[in-house]
C-alpha cells in the first residue's frame, strides 16, 4: 500500500512538522477515501507558532503601509491567476463543484482587493486647535498576533474574510483551519510568501480542540476571529473573552425565505433551488426553510420540484451541479433529518436518499431533498441541518412568516420575495436578522460592507470584513498634543476645559 501525504503546519514561511505525531485523515468526499493525513498540533506546537508570529510582529507593523499594500496587490494577482489550482484543492477535499469553488475564491478575492486600500482605511482623524494651541488626533494601530479559526465549508473564503485585512493592517496571523479540508490554507500561505510577505507574518497550525484551546489562552494572542457552529462559537467567545482577547465569533444559521403571493414565482423557485442546494446546502447563508404563503405554496412547490429534477449530483470535477457532503457521519446525520421530518408528519416531496450519482459509489452522497408541511416543533425545523434538505413551512401571510423568522434562535440571513416595495421595506425594518435579501436569496454583503448575523448566529458585536473588520484588526489611540507656547502655562487643578 502506498503512503499518503501528510499536510504539515506552516511556520516562518515553510512547512513545519511540529512535535505532535497525532494525525487525522483528510477525505476526498466524492470517493469516500482518505487521500491525506493532517497533523494535529499539541499545545506546545501552537505556542511555537504563536512565538514565530510574535517575533515577526515588530518589523511587520513598522514596515511602511505602502510596502504592505504592495504585497497585497501581488497576492491579489497570484490568487487571481492561481484560482483554478486552489479551486481544485477545494473540490478535492470539500467536495463542492469546481465552479462553486472558484466562486468561493472570487468572494474572498474581494476582501483582498478591499485590503489593498489599507492606506485609506487606516487613516486617522485630526482636529486642530481643540483648545488654544492644542490638537487632538487619532491613530489606528495593529492589534498584534491575531488568531483565526475557520470551518470546513469555506476553506478559502472564510480565512480570506479575515487575514488580508489583518495582515495589511500590520498584524501577524496564526490560522487554524478546519482539519477536514486543511490544504487550501497551506496553498494560500505559499502564495503569500511568493507575493513577498516576510516569513512569520502568516502562519498555519493544523489541529482540533487541543490546538484551538491553546490559541484561546495564549497571552500573546491579541484577538480571535472564529467561524463555525453555534455551540463552539459561544464557547470560543466566552473562553477567549475571559482571557482578555478581542473576539468575533460567527455561528450557525437557519435561513428563511418568505415568499409572498405577489412574488415572481419563477424567480423565487430559481432562488430557492440555487440557495438551498448550492454547495450541497453546506453554506451558512443557504436557504433551508421556505415560508410559502398558502395561496401560492402548491404552485411554488411544483416549480421547485421541476427544477430539482434537472440537478445533477456527483463528483465536483465532472460538471455536476451538486457534490457530496463533507463526511460519511455528516451525510448520515443529514439523511436522518429526512426520517425525523417524515416521522413528525412532513411530506417528503423529493427524496434525495439513494439518488443515482455521477461519481464513486463510496462517496458521501445525498441528493437534493424537498420537505413540505414541516412542523415547527420538528427537529428538522429547529436544528441547523447543513445539507441539501429544503423545508417548506406554509404560512397564512406576512405577519405569520415574520413571526416565525423572529422566533428562531438564529439570525444570520433571510430573504423576502415580493413585488410589493412596502412589504419589503417593512420586512427590512422588522426582521431580527443580520443580513437581508430582497428578491436576493443569499445576501452575503460585498467586501466593503460587513458580514454578520444576529442572535445565536454571532457572539460579540464585531462583524467580519468591511469597516467592522478594519475596526476589529486595529486599535485606536487618541493623542492630545500641545507644542509649547510661552503664553500658556500656570497651575490649574480643575478638569481641563477648552478655551
Ligand atoms: P465547527 O464548529 O465544527 O468547527 C469550526 C472550527 O472549530 C474548526 O476549525 C474546528 O476544528 C474547531 N472546533 C470544532 N470543535 C471544537 C471544539 N469542541 N473546541 C474548539 N474548537 C473546535 O463547524 P464546521 O462543522 O467546521 O462548520 C459548519 C458550521 O459553521 C455550521 O454551523 C455553519 O453554519 C457555520 N458557519 C457559519 C458561518 C457564518 O458566517 N455565520 C460561515 C460558515 C460556516
């Protein structure tokens, strides 16, 4: 039997073995075969990586902003040019189809382009003569060593939400990617090196809870950016905050799409299928529940089913629409929700179990599934399924739909489909969700706005990227200065007032 490769850490600009010999298998989910292993760092390994990032910090934060910007421009060019190679890595380890993998990289590239404007984004303010001869100004400085912990579902895009801004702002980075698809992080690390990034500024440490916990408590780590499931996000937020760090912790989701009777039902059906089954539903902004107003529910379901019949599930390298799920365990869990929904009284309109696929029989397959009349009490409704299962919940009208969305523990994304501007305007005002689409199913904000949910979809108040990302990765100083003027002086113990 031939040896399979082991994905190593990336420290100080080169692959590194660390000291821990613990590994985890990395599967190709379309084949159901472990094609690699990945190292699982020990606490000591993480401490070594953090020390490397700390050592690289002084020179990097003091490098001119123009030089840092130039490296970002170089990285942007490389990421653009090497998208097909990176997309192939994503498809191999995650399973998403190649076009979707390229789309993920394109969304990450947007953040790199935004980071290229760092000289403008980091500008401070200046107020002259706030009191006679006294000026006040503010500076933005990097936080220091920043930790990033990312989920399996966007192995390139989610790290790219954070590290370009962190780096361009003068921080040094330790990224802990998902152990399920770790190679994209190393590929991007090599590209950053090729772009001219000094060694030690961007580091990757692979691992699981042990590595994460080591990052959360290391006193040299100034901030934690986390994206993953809600229970872990909450744990990360609480633990890292208790250790004095700045934290942004984005969690899970259950995104509803409300379809009003005056909506364009063809547009709504296209949107539901794209947003429900793209990336096999393994997107935090996937639509997983359609709230269909009764009057149009049957027609909408017919249109969705018609479109689902045309979808091809299979190996992401073969021009299919939808790939496999990430692991066998996850596939079985998602498939189990179909049983749960049926047992709870839902109708299985389209059943993805046992579907014929264009791929290896051992792949982690589950076809697109549509459930109707899913009870709100069913775990198939209340849990985040994170797979290709779209649930229909029928509602009487706008009020009931809004009420259901606002009662959810999650508040990541939502969408309304309608031709009534007044209803859409009310919706954006009344819904308790962080990102809203109006006739747009996956309202992921562009890089110069910020991304983040409400309620149990995000802990802390710091959204990702955009202006919130700049605020997160910088610390402000306010300076009050007076250059000596002989006319000023004397003793005065009162609180200073401006004259
Ligand atoms: P996950 O929470 O299992 O893992 C995320 C990261 O945390 C990984 O790096 C993992 O190694 C680490 N981790 C896992 N268990 C841990 C533990 N007990 N202690 C410390 N660290 C631990 O999430 P996942 O399955 O990789 O990703 C899917 C989840 O991420 C879904 O819930 C999805 O909604 C969510 N997600 C949210 C967003 C968002 O922007 N809100 C974006 C993408 C994904």
